[in-house]
């Protein structure tokens, strides 16, 4: 108890040092327009006391936990739960936009989260399975988006015709990037992919005659439902006109929601299928030990390239959808922070886990949006939440791995045995 | 009949010559051992044969099947296993720790399985003969799990197995590539005498199933008992080449292991200590 007090006292002391310049003084306007500096000890005392109490509570909590018999956390319970969480989440996602009275903004937020889920699943192939740290994933997102925008404006193609083309083009650039850089490993690979992401963005910004430069491109068609457009004007040839309902904004948003849901599920399905097949197993083996792979006759370069290309393809699909949804794109949408967000989703979810990506995308995208009302404290709380998650679950939400094949009953593999991949 | 013929192999790292003009041949169906003091160039020689180093000079001719010759030094790293039919294990075990023993053995059969999936496309769509290929691959994996006594651990992660089991699993994994020549880099390192005896049995069984073996080993109990042919390296040069009995009595080998200067001691008991 005395130790706890000492520890908490030390924390409070550091809090005093840190907060004194911020909270201990108040900068105010004087009567004659000059600035005044007044001490505000009560605010400072509050912060220090809060730190002290929080530290005491934390220590007490730890003491309580260590007293309880340590439960063997073999992940079996988590795995059993995961079996049900997936279908339940899917069911929720399917009925979500159709709930009566659902505000359009919420459906739109759902579309945004699903876009990131799809990007996360795409990047999960590269980072989670193959263990290649890719900091430039946004490049493929941009290639997909601009492919659609350019094909639509120059050749008058619709969303559904452009979708596969955008995926193919992104995969092509994935291979182009992959060929020279996949000899690099770890940090070096990360730096080159980071540079690649920036190069793509800079080319888009500066190639004004083709891409419109910083002004972006405008007027891409939204996806249509078997040729039926979503238009507020109604009339023949539109969704509302065909079904004889009043045109409402949520109809289009809900349709976009289902389109991205389907695209994301396609990504998930392909990944889950591949994981149980030689290619997916080779990716995971590559993450575990590249040299051993080579000694077993696996063509390391080609295997990495397929991971890059397939990951890039799904990034391209997502980019195409993004452009169609916004009907406006500019280089500002494809900055490094996007790559970082998607990577954070993958890492936070537990690299390699599909369900983890969904949870992490909800946290990473949902929390900042839902906390809009807290204004300036939004990012503070968000940062705190991320730090807390990584302290509590350092290998992500779901860090166990289910074997791709088993003779008897499949046993879950804990994170401590899994390699994280060195590129 | 020669399965592997190394001629005038030299490997230099900058100014250091790790392997100097070494030539030898390994017979098909034999266990050939490479021994030598620490730093003699054994592992470098191994890495040249298994495609991890490109030799500076010389050639390595491998005969994966009768009447066929493959020049290993001209192949890309991964082709040594797929085309040359040479499999290897590592001095420091390199298993896929986060994957189960069974998965480890299936990855070893990657090339065969991958072509059965139509390079991934048919596999994703569930078409083609992948199921059958996978069933066969699992049968082969089971065979080697059985041979190495790891059947009960098939679904356990490789990283969680005890050291001796990991050694045997690595051999099983190499055998799942269906090699003509299995190269083992110190397979008995860190094994207790009982495990070591078990390893001898396993290696003899592998030989009797028709696979030739090349092994680096420090444990003379293993080398002298099971080898058909021994090559001795010292300072990158081959100093002796012959049957275990010949090697045991070779003065150059004794000198290399125990230092020179005991020529004037006629009944040198050193041979026993080498053995």
C-alpha cells in the first residue's frame, strides 16, 4: 500500500511538472487590451489529483487481477466467440441501412467504415499474411480512383465496367513496384513503399493536363443498379421512377452501402479461400522464414509479387468505389495519412485476422466521427484509446491464428509463436 | 553411380577463401559425411551446394534421376530444391514456428500443390483437382510424421515443439519435397544420446528408401556409425576422402583435429578420441 502511495505520488509529481505550464497559468486579456498572466492553482490541482487517483486505481486493479487465478488464455474462448461474431456483424450490416428512421449520415458513416474495412482486408494480405510492411498502400487506392475517373470522363464508361479495369491497373502497378523493391526487407521495404506512395501522389498533382492537378477530377458517374440511376429528380430510368417510390437521398446511400459491402465481402472471401490454399500458406511461410521457403523450392519473389498484386487489386477496387461515391477526387484524398490509417487498422486488428480488421476499422474510423461533438478533445481521446488498446492487447484485437489445415481438431496458435515478418 | 559431383569448387568472400578448390563425389544411395574442425568451410560448402551462395569458381553437378545432370551453380536459389531435387536442413533450426507441424510439411510440397490449383485461380473458385492433390500431400506428410514419430504433434505449432522434435520435423519437412539428395547441417547438434541414436535410425531409413544423404556433423558417434563415405575439410581444403575406417587412421585428419607435432608418438591414441 505504501509502495502504491509512493508510486502514485511520483506520478502526481510528474503531472505537476507537465501540467504547470499549461494549466497552472491563465493567459487573459487585461483591461487596456494588454495580455495578463494569472496563476490558476485550482485547475492545476485538479489535474494533479486526477492523475494521483487514476494511478492509485490502476495499481489497485492490477493487484486485484494478479490475485485472481490466472486463466489460461489459449484463445479457445475467443475463437469460439469469433465463430458467432462474424455472422452477427454481417447480419447487422445487412439490415443496418434499412432500419426505419436511420439518418442518412449514419449510413454514410457505414459506407466510410466499410471502405476502410475493405482497404484493411486488402492490406492484410500484404502485411498480415505475407509480412511485407507496406507504407504506400494509398498509391493503389489512388490508382484505382484515378483509373475510374479517367476512364469514365474520357471514354464514358460506367462504374461497373471500370471496376475490374481499376483493379487490374492497380495490380499492374503493384507488380511494377514489386519487381524492383521486393529484394529489400523490413525497414528498407517500408521506406521504398512509402516513397512510392508519395511519387504517385506527386505525379497526380503535377500532371495537370491528365489529372487536373490539385483541382482534381469531377463528375464521375455513381454506380447504377442494373442500369437504374439514383437521382433526386425521379422519372423514368431512375430507381425511384422504376419502383414507383419517392426519390430519397438515403436510397442512393444505402445502395452504395451494399455495393461496398459486397466488394468488401469479396475481398474477405478471396482472402479466406487463399489462406487455406498453397498460395496463402506460402505467404504465411514467407512471413515466418524466407530462407526456409527458398530451401523448399518456393519462388520467394513471385510469391511476394502475388501478395503485392492481389493486395493492390483490392486497393484499386476500393479506390474505384471511392471515386464513384464522391464523384470528385483530388490528390488531397491520397496522402500518407491514409496509408497510415489503413496500416493502423491492420496492426490494431491483429495482423492476419479478418475479424480484427473489422473491429479496428470501426474503432479507427467510427470513434473520431462519433466524437465530433467533443471538438478539440476528439483526437486526444482517440489517441488515448489507441494507446490503451496497444497496451492491453499489444498484438492487436485478435492475435490468435487458426491453422489452415489439421488432422484432428484445429488448435489455435498464440501470437507469441508467430513471426511478424521482416519483409 | 555418382549423384553429386563437386569439382574444383572455390568460394571467396573478399580476401577470405572459405572453400579452396574442393572436389569430391557423393554416391547414389550412400550417406556421405563432411567433417572438419570449426571454420573448415563445411557450411560454406553446403550453402554453395544448396544454392544459398554462388561459388566463385568450380561446378556442382547433380543427378536428380538416373541419366540426368543438373548444374546446381547455374540455378536460381529456389530451383536447387525444385529442379535439382536437393533438400536441406539448417544448423539453427528454421521451421515456420507459428504454423502447425502439418502445415510445415504441406508448405514443403508447395510447388506440386500450387500447380494443382491452377496457380491460385481455380483453387479460389473451387475448381480443378486441388482436393485430390491436397489429400495426397497430406498422406505424404502423414508418412513422414509417422517416420519421425511426430504423428501426435501434427496439429501443434512447430515453435512449441521440444528441440529434438523440431530437429526431426525439419528433416520430415525436407523429405516432403521428395528430394534425391538430402543435405543435413549438423542434425545431431543439441540432441541427447538417445535422441542421437534415434536420429541414426531415421537417417538409415531415409537412405534405404532411396534418398542419398550428405551431412555435416560434429558428433563422431553419428558420423562413424552411419556414413558410407567421409570427406574431411580443413582450412577450406579437402585433406582426406574415404571410408570411415580409412579416415579414422588418416594421419592428416588426426593432425587437423588435434594439432601437429605428435608424429613422433608412434601409437598415437588420438584416433580413438576422434572416434
